[in-house]
C-alpha cells in the first residue's frame, strides 16, 4: 500500500536560503545557484552569523601581510649636549688632560690648522662618560637653586646649556644654536690661510648645522658639520620642491665652509667641539660667554650618535 507521506523533493536537503533561491530559478540555472549558496555558507563561522565588524579592515590586512619596522629604528638618532666649564677652572694644563681623551686624527692636518687659527678644536670620542666626568669635576657646586634652574633653562646664560635629541634624516639640514643672539652690531673675524676676514653683522647668532649621509660601511654614517653666523632680520622666502611650495622665514647666514667637519662615525661615538686655551677668535665668540651667576664660562659641544639603522632597517 503506497505511503501517504509525500516524497522528499530533490532540494529538501539544501539549506533554507538555497532552497528559496532554487524556487526562483529554472532547472537549468539550479546547479549554479547551489554552487553560489555553498560558497557563501563557507564564509559564515560555525558559531553563528558573521557581522560587518568581524570583517578584516584594509589597513590591518596590509600591516599583517607586511611587518613594519618602528620609525625610530629606520633613521639615525643624535643627541646634542652642551657641557659648560668655568674659565677660571679651565687652564692650559687641565685643557691638555681633557683633550688627551679626544681623537683629533680623523681630521686632516690642514683642517686642524684652520680650526686652530680660529681658536677651535674638534675630534671624536669613543666613550663620552669619562670625558663628561672630567669636565664636571671642574664645576664648583652651586648653592642657589634659582641659578641652577636658569642655567639649565638657558635663560640667564649667553650660551646654550640644553640637551636635545634629533631624529636625523639623511640629507636634511638641522640647525643647533650655540648661543643667544648678540645684541646690536658686532664685528666677527675669521682667519683663513693667514688672512683675516671681518664682517660687521646685526644681532649675530652662531649656529651649528648638522647633516647626515650614509656611510661607506655597514653601521656607519658620515656626519657633516658646518659653522654659520646668522644675522639681520628674518626674511620671508618661497622654497620650492618637487611636491610643494612653502614659505620659509630665515635670517641671512654667513657660512664658513672652510671649517667644515666631515667625519665617518658609528653608534656610541661622539663628536667634540671646543674652544682652544686661551680662547681667541671665532672660538671665543661661539663657545664662551657669561653664565647665570655672571661667571665667564666655556661650553663644549658633544654630538652623540645614539642610533644607526642597519642595512635591513634602511630598506623602504
């Protein structure tokens, strides 16, 4: 006796939404509809329906596909430190003991001669801490808290006393003021090859210009240092590049390329720039002044190489 239960249709084993699609299409199109339905079912998690919030974002997908290197590991990091020393404590004997720690041989003999003619000395330090401790031994402890604060803030001192870090990009120019601008008109003198050149400048300010370039060896950079005397009033200039046009306010600058320092250095080393003893010429103008407690002092400039990217980290 035939059963009264209706026979199952060919589509009864398919999911609900696939069966609804099959009812709306012809028999010829049903195989394609079943395939599309199964594809969408594979996208749904077994625990329930997927929401739009669960879908991966484009930025997250890119970051997962290509691991990124922190930006501070891709570029050179420098630290510029100013170490003041009272001139009353800094005699020729003490200066010789201090400069014995500095390697001046990376500079050629002619450059060292030009620096000496202008009252300057420079070189490289393998370890900055012993040099720093020796200079600090000559500093008499100050009891006035206000003087200490003003000294650290470089408010009441002619010379820069701060300590700053610079994330250096290769080829980009960074300016580090060495002292406060000198009020009024001042005549600056420089000596090259036995000749003295003088210029009368308005409100001159001595600046250290730093530029970094890739080194020839892995883990090295070539640090380029130029001395400038900025003067006059700020003037508005339009600076163009390949991508944009910007407005730049800048003072006139007397650059001294004859005293350029270009040194191959690496992580952990430091460049030292200081005035000769006794302080004369350009070294006296740039690196000596009056402190917050009205004492004459000299400042040593240390440019520490804190970080140099590896060859892999330099890759874009």
